[in-house]
């Protein structure tokens, strides 16, 4: 999920300053079609592709005086504030550290030690043997899936890398990004969460009634949690309230379904609510940290995910027990219910709508909404086809998430949207909400072995989704590098087009 910059199309450079005979011959065979080039330029808003990995520490575009404590402190503060935004959005520790290092190196602080933990970023800059090291720290007080802010910081990073941007100008731009209002009204985000629940209900095989009730239930969950958040209630108890609200309509529908002749499955309403509540948790970042060598932060993130999931479980259990005390009918489960290849067009559309709705609820940019929808559709079709081939849900989820991670990297390459947007939105339709409810119901009915089996299966699916995203991005960064990186390995010298044109004109 790294965010880097490459020079413009057609501008190539190697560390030695030449391409060699083989490179020149290969370059001569490149066929450039003006119409296609212009169309791609319009599609990506004339913003060039990003590299799939953080390149080597660049020669600084605007080296600062290392003896100037104020300038050094300004650059360090800029670097850690950029890291704060990407870390708060769920980016892994390794990519956050590389991003902070990249910003510092651009301004001449190439020898830095960076420590990123669950809620803090620390950086120490070595200024040579005659100057004391400079350091700063920033605590991340919030977690926010604001994809518009993440994309804006992405663009700012690339602008810092490809243009001569003074540190104070970059700080002013970052201030404008972090203080800007959301691009959509809060009710639009509520509509996105509700649409996500309706799409999950349809994806699991529910009819229009299940989708409508899921929509209304999630709308109520969002508004209740918003009120509770205004009073400063910890997020754990907000998830408890969300779980209770998610189960209540299903209990009511299950109680009155037979007298009213309704054939809808109330279980899917609870599963849709669980999926919506799970979708905001940072499972991808947690597993990515565990895989890429940041076990401490991974443990903290996994603990947070487990605590919030425990809150959801507690809320659902409370609602189900309370319903039983009142004599209501608790929604039963059918183990045969789940995702299968039947009604493939409907499920494909539902997966795309679910990913679209999640991106909308997280304030993604308009161009990112289409990218998220394509990622969701790709994930669903891969999951269903692999499962139809005879593999279990864990392997099917891993393969589908790998495809989603690959798609996210390709979108980033064309600057459509940061990879995290497509990755998190694309795996949302595959979250194991139904397995969580099956496990809970089995535990409540004294079927402990079946309940533990389902809950462990849900945990396995969640880890497979996160690991698959990480693997897909790894393929992007290694096997599918842009031609310029395949040819030269890495870029050492920045290219500033504005200065080059000016010197040519002079």
C-alpha cells in the first residue's frame, strides 16, 4: 500500500544515466498510439502512475540546512503528520514507515530511524557527527476510514516528490487536507452503510424484505452509534449497542413470520448487520503487520479487532437472551444457507453494490467508487468460482482477496485511487457475518462443538481475506512492476518537469 511517484510517461532514466543497447532497442519497439494515450490521460486526470514500492531514498529536491533546528523540526513534523493520516486509515506499519522515511529523505533527512506502533509515530534523524540527532513524535488519537483524505495525502506526497514544494507550503497543504470537511453529507454516509447491509442481505440469498429490513436496521444502528459517540461512549459499548440493534428486528420478524405468512429468513438480517459492523475494523492492517514483521503493532490491532467483535457478539447474545425471556422466537439457522453459484448475476451485482456502498460510507472520491465496485465484483466472482470448483470457504476467500489486492495495486498504478480503498471495500462482501451468527446460535443452544467450529471458521476466513490482500499487493510490487522499474531497478534522481521546460524556454 505504499504511495510513491514516478516521472512522466516517456521520461526514463537509469542510475548510470543511459539505458544500454538492449534498452534502446526495446524502447524502439514501443508503439505509442496518440488516441489511446490521450484517453488514458483523461481517465487518470493526467496524473502519472505511482510505483508499486517505495523507491530508494531520493536525492533531495530541496535540501535543507541540517544545522537549522527549526527547518529540520518542520520537515520531521511534516513527515510524521503524513504518517499519522495513513496509519489512522488502516495502512500497515511497514508502508507507513516507508512513507515517513520517503518524505524526510526528499528534504535531505535520509538517515532516519522510524518507530511506528499502534498509536504513535517516532522519528530520529541523524545529522552527522557534529550535530545532535533531531527527533519528534506524534500520537495517533483517532481511527478514521476517510478515503478522500487518504487520496488527498497520496496526491500531496507525489507532488512533494515530483515538484519543488517548500516544507511550509507542504505543511499548509496538509493542514488544508486534514481540516477540510467531508465531501458528502453525514446522511450520505448513513445511506452507504444501509445500502451495504441491503446488498449483503441480497448476496446471502435474502429477498426484497430481508434487504429492506437490513437497510432500515443499519440506518438505526448508524444513528444510534452516532448519538452514543457524541456522548463519548467507548467504541466497545457502541458495538454492543450495534449488535443488539442488529438482532432485534430479526427476532421480531422471526416471531411474527409464521402468523403473518412471511417466508423471509431473519437470520440473514443479523448476518448483514454483523458484516456492516465488522467492515469498519482494521483486520487487513492487523494481518498485514503480522505477516510483514511488525508483531507488536499486529498484536495491538488484532486485540482491538477481537474486542470490537466481542462487543458485537455481546450485543447479539443480549438481544437473543432477552427475546427468549420474553417468549419471542429466536431466529434459527440452516447450515446449508450461504454463498453458492446460483443466481450468479444477482450476487455479482450485490457484491459490486456492497463494495460501492462501503466506499461511499467511507467518503471515497467519486472515481474511487467505481474502482471499489469493480473490486467487489471481482472478489465475489472469484470466490464463487473457486468454491464451486470444490475448495472450502477459507481457500476461496484467500484466492478472491488476492485478486482484490491485485486489482487495488493496478488501480493505484493508474492513480485512480489508493490501493487500501479497493482492498478494504473489495473484501467487505466476503466478511463472515453469517458464520459468526451460526457460531453464536450454536453456542446458545448448547452445541458447543458446532459453535466453536463456526467461530473458528469465521476467524480463518477473516485472516485469509487479509492475507490474500497482502499477497495480491506483493504481486503488484514485484512481478508486475512498471517497465521503467523492471529495466532500471529503482530511481535515484527526481525529475522536475517544470524546471526543465523553463530552462529549455530560456
